[in-house]
């Protein structure tokens, strides 16, 4: 029947490139011989199988031949498609005749080094046992990188050669006060580069959906993990949208409160005033004020502010401030009349 590469990597036959990478990363780290000093022979065999399975399934051409003909097709018992064309020349040989081809698996360490971003993690080491597919031993490895190479993969101290995460890409997302009051959905079109199995990049367009919740504030961040460009040995950047608040013609926002300033005359400040406002959700408010309005006076209307993000059923307050217009001059008669009216 031949080797079942899908079973070795513990993935199904519909596995995508990301699935293969995750599976290889997990299994290669688990069965690396230097991590299994007490069971090295079995680890070397499994590590070699895992590397060979990943090499075949991550290459679209090899995978197509394997899916159609199995291991036998790769290793010479069945001629692959386009046998005479240039596509097969990269990994098939014609030593045994014009229609017989052989797949030669790469060294397991080379695949490991290429995958994890090291140019030569086993450089300068001697050969391993016959047929092991390994080069060197843990003593030489330790002399180069300390006691534990695997520290670079989250089990110890970091190492410079580990794949680095690209810095986040930040974009401002302007929103009106009405949108932040009621909540809304925005569609953002982005263009990015993605890498195929061979490492080549190609441009793609994507539509991202951003659900803006009622009460969100300026500075709120929405993160789309690893939506930046894909490059070899670099973890794609996170794409971050940062809420910004557009200026409003009537209201300003202070925390969860809405603040409005009304211009009134001195006579209105002294004798009473009625505030008429249209709310952010389209309602009309009528607020009579019978108190004397002084320059620092503030009328507070409970629960007419912004929704509170953690509990949108609750709201901040509406705070009404006043800009009192004083007369620039008064006649003698007016002054006398005011004195009589305001006499203690």
C-alpha cells in the first residue's frame, strides 16, 4: 500500500498549507532526536518520516502525484504526469529508463532548518548513523546554542534566528458620533500579498467586516491577526484598526457623557429658558430650566448620554452648559431699573 503521508502528519486529505505547517511544527518539535536522547533511534526514524511527509504534501506537484499514484508513483513504479516536461525534472530522475522516475527525499535537517528560519542549525557537525537522515549530535548542538535549542520555540529563552513577528500595521477608522452611539458595521477592503507552497507571493484583495459596538470610544482597537503580507521566515503582521471620532456639530463627548453648550441672553439666564435638542438617535428633547442660570451653571439630564460599552442598556448623562451673552452697554434708565429689580 505504501506510506500514508497524511496519517504521518495527522491531517486529512483536504488539509491546507496552514494545516500542514502547524502539523509539521508540532511533530518535528516532538520527535526531534535532540529532544529524545533516551529514544534516539525511534525519534530519528519518525523525524525522517515527518520531514518526508511534509516535503511531499507541501509541494503541490509532488502532492498531486502522490494523491493519484501513492508512494509508488513518487518512487518510480508509476510514471508521473508530464514525465518528459520540465516540471518533473526538479524532483524526478531518469536513471532507470525514459519512463521510470524516482523521488529523492531531502535531508530532514535541511527541511527543519528551512522551516524554522535557520541557515544551518547543525552546521559543523559530523554525520549521524547510517540511514538515519541526521547530521551531528546534541553535544555539538549545545556548544553552539547553549543547553537547549528548543528554547527558541517557547520552551525557554528566545533565540535571534527564530521566525520574527512583523510589527502591527495600524489604520485609523473614523466614525461619526451617531455610529458610535447606535453601533454599525463597516466593510474594509484590503490588499495584501500571500505566499503559496513554493514561497512565491501573489496579491489578493479581501473584505474585512468590522462590527462597531454601541458606546465604543476613540482609541478602541480592532485586531485582525496575521492579515499583513506573507514573507518567508516572517510571521505576518496583525492588522489593527483604531477608532477615531469625527467632530459633531452639536455634541462633544466626555467619557460616557454627552456635552452641549447653549447660547442664551442674559434675560433668558435670569428669567428661565427651555432647551430643545435632537438626540443622536433622532428623538426630540424638551428641557425647561426655571433656575437662574449663572456662568458656571450645568443642567444634567440622566441617561441621555452615550451607551456604556460593557452594558449598552445603561448610559451616561447629557450635560448642558451655557454661554451667556451679556449686553455691551446699558442706558442710565436701564441701569436704574435693574438696580431696583435686583435690590436686596
